[in-house]
C-alpha cells in the first residue's frame, strides 16, 4: 500500500473534501455514541419488551460496524510514526486503567456475578480499546497489500475466527477480527465520491430502508438470536456447526453493510451543534458504563417493560450522552480519560519503535 499521499501537500479542493469528511464523520460519531448508550441501557430490559429487543437489534446491526469504520477513517492521518505510537500507548493505558476501575467496582460495589476479571478478557465495552490497538497493528503489518487483498484477508479472518475452540471474549479476538474489515474500509474511505453519490433520492431510500429494518426487528418478536449481533461468540457458543456458522457470519456481514449504509442517511453533512459534542465521544464511551452499572444495581431496569417505559429510557440515554459530552466533563476527567504514561515508559515505547521497523 502506497502511503506517500499522506505526507504530500494537499490542494485546496482536497483540503475542503478532507474537512467536510471529518465534519461528517464527527457528526456520525456522536449519533453512534447515542446509539451505544441507548443499546447498553436497553440490554437489561430486552427480555421483557419486544419493542426494546427490536430497537436493540436495529442498533446492533450498524453501530459497531460504523464505529469501527469511523475509527479507521480517523486513523489514516496518525497510523504511523511517533503520533501512531503515542496513540497506541494512550489506548493501552486507557485499557489498563478502566479495566481495573470497572472490575474493581463490579467486585466491591455492584457485586456482579459471572464476570471474568482478567486483563486478557476485556470488560464489556472495553473490548473496543483492545480491538483498536490490534486493528492498528494489523493494518500496519498489511500495508504492503492492496485494499482488495486487505479486505479479502480480513473477511476470511472474520469468518474463520468463529471456528476457534476458545471463548470469544478472550483478548476480544472474536470481535476484533470480525469487525476488522470495517476498520480497513474506513481507512481507505473516499468521502468525496461517497458524498457525490449519496445524495437526493439515494439518501431518502436509505432512510426508508433503515426505518423498515427497525420495523422488521420489532415485528420479529424477539425470535432472533442476539448472539450473532454481539460478535463475541464462537460458532460452538452459538450452537451451530462450521458450515452454518460461516453462512450465518457471511449473512451478518451483508446485513451490517446494508444497515450501516442505511443509517448514514440520518447524518448531517455540515457543521452542526452535535459536531462539537462529537469531538468528546471518548468521554461518553468510557464513563457512561459507570452510570449504567449504577442504575442496573438499583434494580430500576426490572420495572421497565411497557413501550412508554422504553421510550423514557431512550430519552434518559440521550440526556446522559449530552451530559457526558459537555466541555466541563472533559475538564474534570481529562487526566483519567486521556492519561499520559510516565516518562520512563514513554522512553521504552520509543526504543520499541526504533527496534521494530513496522511501527514506523
């Protein structure tokens, strides 16, 4: 893969397209973090409400693929060199810190049963941090391959990971490999071509398709296996053989591509109020789990089964997202959410970068 274009001066047209693309994907990122919070708050009530179950599956049909795609899009300007290494060590520190915080609270305060407390088993939403590190390293190692070969190889890995005789949560290996193709798509995404194509009637058709998918998931009456949507279970855990597992995973890829494209119809194109909020989604992502765990421990989710209750829960999730995306939250929690490694450890990373050429 030729990456020289990343270091060449851009024309004013290219700069405009880049700025427009960044704005669009920042807007998308905020809409997706709303979906993440809604999904995590609906999960405890999906057993009691078909409406909640349908909305939950609709969200899970696109929000993780698109979040990975957005992450890949923003990685193309900082994948290599000192900046890329700094991002890797920051993600690693975030993972260690929040894996410890969530595990400690579950063990001492919330008394949650059945949780594996290990740095090799990412805690719930923290799988994304582990995955992000691996996506970056894998893409660096595949940089000599063309985009087509990268996609083919990543899809093959995503299909075959379900056949491994290990628990899918270990090292977040299942989700990491399953969603790796979306990271590659995001990294190579041509926004200007997409913006020219995805206009007018195509955007309207996509919006209609997304609404139809939502209605279909609700009408499915909770009959769909949510395990396929999580992406963290092997074929054995899903209760299928290798052949049916491969077909099912391939079908999920097709569904996720369609659902993701359809959801893009709701994303504002230009600068918007949510653009500023979208720059602070990391804070929402890492902090909202503490609030969800607190509400779950209080037992409030057990009293929600009606459609009205589900709608109020969604409204609460939106309010929580707006609250955690405020500048004040960033000021108060900056040193926790975006920590810096001690100086001597940073020197170790720099030594590793000089030693291993693939990091450059």
